[in-house]
């Protein structure tokens, strides 16, 4: 009887460990995708939709699960990385607006300007002399 109870307890422990492992392994592609975004944000050809295909997920599922884990969609995450890098480059004083936008991975300067102004509440040209964060 005691041996039967012991086996039951061991089975429950193994089941719990397996469930934890499954949860962790289920999230691995999303952490890998985030790491790729962080490493390659300056590549203007980086396409977040490719991540879903790479890992075999639907685009919608990938976006939603990424948002659950990191608080924003992959595209929003990428834009935030790029805007923060552009702001850093502008405050260093080594780049003008166009150079900072291109170095951060934006290929459209006007789109960059609109996003920058929305995020930092001033145009990028003013950010050089008046950082607001």
C-alpha cells in the first residue's frame, strides 16, 4: 500500500515538472524572437511577421502571445527599440536627425518623425537640444 502511494506521489511530481517544462518550452520561441529584435533592430528589412512563420505559428497567435509575455506586439516592441536608440544617438550629439533615424533602422524619415513626436512629445530636431524623457 505504501509503495503504491509513493508511486502515485512520484507520478504527480513528474507530471508537474513536465507541465512546467512544457510551459517554459512553449515560450522559448517568443524569447528567441525578442532577442533577435534586440540584436537586429537596426536592420530596416527586419520583418516581425517572419518570426511567426519561422516558428510555425499563425501571425495572430504569435502577436497575441508575444504581447502577453512582453506587453506589446513584436512590431510595437521593435518600434520602441528603434525610437529609444534614435533618441540616444540624438542626445549624444553625434548624429543629425536623418543619420539617427537610419542608424536606428528607420528607412522612412517622415514616418520616423511622426513616431518620434508621438513618443517623445517633440520633433526629433528639438530633441537634440531639449531632451524630454
